[in-house]
C-alpha cells in the first residue's frame, strides 16, 4: 500500500460534520477526502492507503515534483 502525507485540512465542516483534507504520496499521487472528527488525520501525519473512515475520496492529477518536495520537506 502507498503512504500519503496529509498537507491540508479544512477548518470548516459540511452539514454532515465532515471535514475535507488533502494527502500526497512521494510520487505525486494526490487525493482529497472527507472524514469525521474521529477519523480526521492531522496535517503532517502519514496515512497508509485510503483506509476506511474516509468518505468522498477523489484522486487528483499528480503533483509536479517541486510541489512534492515542498510537501515532504515541511
């Protein structure tokens, strides 16, 4: 399974109490998903795969190498 680093978490929740977050793998593969307060990862945490507890998972275009470097160097 691929590891992803969480680099953005919304401050607001939707009407179902879910917050959106973005995570990126070292190869640039990026996804966004939503999670409730019990499953929401923190910025900088590493998650393995798109585990259960995440909803509305959407894979995005791969990020350019300079963006990957910025995410993984912080």
